[in-house]
C-alpha cells in the first residue's frame, strides 16, 4: 500500500499487491480535505498517517477509513499564512510525539513556529525558542538530539540543536550555514548520531559533527552541474547514511549531475577518489531511496526530473530494470 496527495485536495490510498506481476497500483480509497496536503508521514510500525496541510494543521488518519477522533492538530497561529514545512515522528521516549515546523506561504516572509506535539492528547508539550521559517527537522536514532534547520532571509540559514528527551525549549547550540540562495532539502543524522548531513539546493552537502556544531562543517561534498542550469536546479535532493558495509560509514547523495554518489567521511572533501558514482542518469535527480536487501527490497529507486523512475536490483552497479 502507498498513499499519495495532490493539489486537488485529495489523499489517495493505493494497493500494490499486483504490481510485481506487472499490474498498475489499484485505487482503494480517497479522502477529501479542505486544504492541500504537502507532507505525508506514516508512524513507524503503526497504521497511523500524519498529513501536513498548507493551512498550518496536521491531520491524522488511521489505516481504517474512519478518521480517528479529533483528527487534526493546529501548529501555525490561526491568523497566519503558514503551512506545515516539515514534521517528524519522535524516537525512543518521544516516539508518541510529532515534531513539526511551519513556514510562510507569503514570499519574502520568513517566520514560523516549531513544536513538539503529544499525539494522544493532541497538545503541544514544547514550543521551541525560534520564530524563523522552518525548513527541515532531524532526530538521532536514540531520540536524544533534535536539529531544526531554519532560515531568516533568502540566503541566511541556521541549524539549532535541542535536547529531545527533556524537551527543553532553548537550543543547546547553533551554527549559521554558509550563505546560499535556496533550500535545505534534507537533514540526516548518521546511525551513531555523531555526524549530521545537510543537503542543500546549491548542489552541495555539508557534514557537521553534531557534538561540535559551532566549529562549522567538517566536509563539503559537491555534485557537478552537468547540463542543468544552476538557476533552475534543485541541487542535492537527498542524503542517506549507509553503515555495516565493507566500506564502513558512507553517505549517499543525489544531485544535479544526474548521479547517485557515495561519499566516505574519512576522506577529504577534495579527494578525487571520493564521491564514487553508484548510478548515472540523463537528467538531474528529483528523488531517490535506498532499500534493504535483507527485507527483500530493491537496493535503489531513482526519480529523475524528466519524470522517469528507475528501479535497480542486485548491486547498485548493475543495470536498471
């Protein structure tokens, strides 16, 4: 099963039972809402779907067709023009919570609110001490550290680290990112919680030591631009950590050069042997995902900005399906 949303204010549920045999996904249910949903996020190991609305509210839906009682939580102020910018389920002691950030729909306005929400009670249990436009949220695997990426102007972006377990509203550390025009596309802790990867729309990914944010980036890994106009580029659209392989810890990214690359954080940023190409495509990357072969998943799925989706099997260097 998968769920999709669009500008028609519908959220559609699809069955994929027959996809392996060549059939298309089958529409099994549609839900209509008063606003467009921009984000869909299932709670891990539970049939609970959180949907981030452009009206500044989070809508909750169980796997069944009937919505659960009080199926929405307001995050943005009622008189604002803010949407849900990002949201993330907690981990460990906060797994019953949603962390949510809002951002402005109005151009040249960079305000937002950032909250920890207790889903069973539908209440905010912490409002964090920042009112900038929310971009991305990350929490480490231990549920100990939370990072908010925000921006205060077109080019001024920041990272703030919070104590996720104690839910203290004040940041424990902050760092301003190297200025750039665009967005923070992805924010990911490494499995051990030490490194933090920041994928940016300027076609770079910056690596920080989460224990020493204020020291600045340890690495800056860059994709090439290829044939893509830099002004019409989404940059590095995602960054995913991979551990437990013969190469040790590595970071996989997809960028404007149409390549999925693997980076070794033990090597220097300017090492020519770093950024090994795992897959190469004709157009810039719009999205990619990694699968777990031990769960019988395909190792790599890539969506190009041409609309082509490629599914790989076997090793990442094998030919696509």
